[in-house]
């Protein structure tokens, strides 16, 4: 079993100025557990809280730990890799991880970044990770939220062209544009 800090906590640590103080330990953190089963998590004292997703609360910190899974329909299994899990995320800037041992200082850790999130942070680009982006119409709303939160960022052309197919199978003849 391996545990990784993923998503926004890693992104925000990498975006913080070098002179900024370290993020407090209570910052909202997302954890992914690779190589475990729901039973193994429960055996370690984790409390299952997700009915549709394999999510557990840590016995002491009460932080959420999710089993690694892939696909839009949740498929959690011990053989699902960290890269599989990161591939289902919305944007490259959210598809990065650091080992649990480095979680208190992710900006100074070895970042696992199979989809180029660090480069997109440096260049100010919001880019979807995979075609799974179009499977969930909520992701277009997350994209809009990140575009508003990071106004200096631009939306990658291929992400602008992505359409939420489950919401509008024909594409509705429209493109998403962020000025």
C-alpha cells in the first residue's frame, strides 16, 4: 500500500511564492491510496464513508483517503496505479502527486506528474488530462471556476474544443470560450 497527496494541495504548494511560509498542516488535502482494498483500509481503522466511491476517513486526522480508481464508472482495485487515478482527474494542474512522506512540504518534494501539470502551471495553461473530461458535464463548470480563480491562465485550445458528451451528445454546436 502506498499513499500520495494529490490534487489541489500539490498545485497550490507549487504555485506559492518561494518566500511564502509553508502551508499549515490543516490545509485541505486529498489522499489517494494505491494497492489496497476496502477491507485492508477498514482493518487499519479507516472508516468507510463513500457509498459510490471508495472513500475512507483516517482514524486520527479524519482526513479523506480514496482508493485509487480509474474510469468514470468507479473501478477500484489493488492493481489500479497512481497514474491510472491521476488520468481521471479534470485538469493537468490537478493531476499531480507527492509521496505521503513529503506531504508537509510538497513544493520541495519529487512531484509525480505524468500529464505535464508543472509545465502548465509555469505557462499558465488550463488543460484537460484525458478525453474523460468530456464524460462529466460538471468538469466544464470546474474549468470555468479555475479560469475565474486564475485569471492569468488561458484555456488550452484542445480543452476549449472538448464537449461534455453525456450532457450534450451532439456537442450542441457550441464551443466553450474563456476570455
